[in-house]
């Protein structure tokens, strides 16, 4: 089975660099404490690395 990641925004992107806000939106996160589920791919891991201080990541079986 493919691993999945649950990504939850825990800090605001307001006042951050523009590319960080764009990355949060690209992940599909719309607001604070909103969670999305993505496949565990290198592209998603790269986006998470860019905004790791704004999000919480959990690995889930999926």
C-alpha cells in the first residue's frame, strides 16, 4: 500500500515570504487547522520542507 501524509496548517502564512504562502495554497490547505491528505512523493516532501515551520505532518496508512 502507498503511504499517505496528512498535512495540517498550524501557523499562519501571513507576513511570510510570498513563496511560502503560495506553497501552502498549492498543497491545498485553505485555512488554519485545515488538513489535507497527499501521497508521499518527493514533490510533496519538497513542498513540506519549504513550509515545515507552518505545518504538522503525520504519516497514515492509506
